[in-house]
C-alpha cells in the first residue's frame, strides 16, 4: 500500500475518503440547520400575532416568521424598490416602503409592481396609500448579498439616495434614512383575489427535512467503500 508503486494511488484514496466523509458531515450540518429553521417557523407561527403599536420587543430580530400587525402612515419619499422580482412570468419590482408609527418606522414589503412604466421613483407614486393604514404580515429579516452569486448594493458616495436595490438589506437601507427603523421588515399578507399592484407576496415554506440525511448516507457509504475496498483491490493486483 505504501510502496513506491502504490504510494500515489494510496494518497488519492485517502484524500477521496476524507473528501466523501467531509461531504457527509456537511450534509448532516445542513440537516441540523434545516431542523432549526423548521422549529423556528413552527414556534413563531404558533405564537399569537404581535401588535407593534402596543409592543416592541428588544429581541424582535429573533421572531422571524411571527405574524405581526402595525398601524401607521407610509413615507413614500423614502420608498425603494427591490429589482429582479416576478409575479408568475411577469418581471418587475417589489415596493419597500417605510411605515411611520409611534416615533419609529418599519419597512414594509408592499408587493409586486410590473417593470413596464415603473422605472423611476416618481412612477411608483401611483401606488400611494394615503392616510393611516393597518398592515398585517410576517416578520422577516433583512437579506444581504447571497454567499454564491448575486450583486452587492453600494450606497452612493455623494449622499444621494439609492432607490433600486438588489437585496432587501434592512441595515444598509436604514443608513440612508434620517429616522430610526426596526431591524426587521414586514412581508405583507396577500388578500384573496388581490391582483391590483402592488401585489403582496408570501413565500411557500416547506417544513420538511429534505434529502440531507440520504445524501449524508451516500457520501459516508462512498467513503467506506473507498477505504475498505482499496486493500482488496491491492490484493488482486499481487
């Protein structure tokens, strides 16, 4: 196995075994992350809706997926849009609007508007909702640039407001606002039959464990086959 003739092959087998084992461990890590996510969603959905006008918990960032309601007034001057959004096969944006209430604000994902005729912030004003409004939806966390792919957003160095964003990064958006906002946003609920933009959107969340455990078993099996099968292969070469 460690002779000059086989040393390179042996090292490759050891490396392959370690690689397969590592992929198996990675899949088990993914499984634990999925279970933690499922537990978070289930526990928050089982909790009573949070009325932000009456209560603002300090740990609100730990309450993602909890139902919430808030009454306030939209600030359309500081409204931004999230690009690369779809409603079916129609391309467009999601309008992200600060809602002012009780001396603070929270961003609200009001939903989809088509791209045609809505390229500038002034075009978005046709979707204004004047006066006091009550928003119901789910607490969501901000999203920065994905680890793989995607384009990061950068604020303008001149101090001008960035109106169209690639990522709904609450912390970064707050940097261009002159008033405090919560470190979460509200993803507004869709009412049945609502087809008038902005059209709210709620993602479908599947609370399953996926295929991570099966993939882990596959990779561990490959590791065992390599490590245990290699000596038998060498005996046949003698």
